[in-house]
């Protein structure tokens, strides 16, 4: 059974930093397309960042230059380092895994754009105050 468990959320002031973690279990971590998504109250969900098996990454324009997605295959853990946080980053953050992306960066990016991930965590709340 695949499980994704996020942690690391919290409340910070604008300009602060947080590092989110997503611990994966129940499957071989490497070889999956992994992503971070977020949803703020009253807003549509947004794809934040994605990483494929080879470490290729892509980011939403709203977080580019401030957030960094990474993964530690030995620890079966996905990370999202968030710096220079803004109040508009306030949201519930979710990690997700796609085991069926086909192994190509194009497939991973397509899954990210379509929110086509088979496994999702329960989310961790990030609140940024001004």
C-alpha cells in the first residue's frame, strides 16, 4: 500500500523559510514522477513543482527562484525548500506520486500539468503572515 506523509508545514512571517518533507512508503521511491501541489481556501489547486526520476525539475512561475524541489532516494523522501515566503504562499501543500508517467520528462510534465498523479498525501498547512 502506497503512503505519502507530508510534514514541515507551519506559520512563518513573510520572508521566512520552511522545508516540507514527504515520506513515501509501500513502493520503490525512485522511478516515480513526484510533485508538490497547493490549494488555498476559495482558490483552485496549483501545481507548485515537479521532479522526475532523473532529477529534472520544473516550477510554477509564482515560486520560481524561491522554492526548490529535491528528493533523497535513500530516505524515500521528497522535499520542498521554500524561501522568501509571501502571504500568497499560504495554502495546504500536498505531495503526489505518479508511477505511470512512462519514464520520460515529457510524461512527468504532462502528469503534472493534468494533475494526473495516482497517489496523494494528506497535506500540510503553510501559513505566511505579513
